[in-house]
C-alpha cells in the first residue's frame, strides 16, 4: 500500500494548479471532444447543403440556357421571315397583287413655294394585269395633277422669277367606274 507523499510548500501550490490523474482530467476532455465532433458534423452538413444548392443552381442554369437557345432560334426564324417579306421582290409582288403600279416622276415643293421638277402620272395598268378590286365609290382616288408646261420649273436664286404651277384646267376629270356583276 503505497501512498504518495504529500507535497508541501511551493510544490503543493503548483500541484493544485494542474489537475491530477484522478477523474478531473477525464471530465475536462468531454466538452472539448463534444465541441470538436459538433464542429465537424456541422461542417459536413454545411458542405452537403452547399453542394446541393450548387447542383440545383446548375440544373436551373442548364434549363435557362436551353430556353435561351430556343428563344434565339425562334428570333432568328422570325428575322428571316421579316427579311423575306421586306425584300424588294416580295414587296413588288405584294404591291402588284394589291393592284398598285409604279409611280411617275415626282415634283417637289421648295421652302420658298417654288415647284421643282415636273410631275407625271403613274403608268396605267391594263385590265388583264390588274386584279379586279371592288371598292365603294367613296374610296375612288383622282389621278395626280399634271402641269401644263413641260419645261423645268425651278428658278435660280435671286433671279426674281417665279415658277409656274399646274392649273386645274389641265387635269382630266375621272369617270366613275362600275364593276361587273352589280
């Protein structure tokens, strides 16, 4: 039965500062071990949640990229349709289907009131070429006004001369047209 000798003085004071091999050391380690286990478990759960959120975001990003590709393809198809409809040949064909004819020479009105150019009427379409379009009498338009003189009507600046303007007497009056079958 051996017993440890009791310490006195300075050694006893130092021995009281450090826990001995009895149960006190075991009790002090338990909260530390629990803290380390909780930190490791919390870290692993945090990593799992973060990984799940990243993979969910990746799936959403893939879906959005597919939607963007589909919308881009649709936009390009619509742009091709617009380009096809606005091509000069398509516009000319559609205007011909509507019964439109190319316009004549235009005349321009200058800011000082003079007329520049000599207007001419549009070429008349023959009845064979023009499709029959039924219109109410209110929408019949009159042909453009043509000037009596065939020379240039613009004048040089400072000459004091005025340009001639077309007279209404030179314009033929249109005859009302009737459509067959009425």
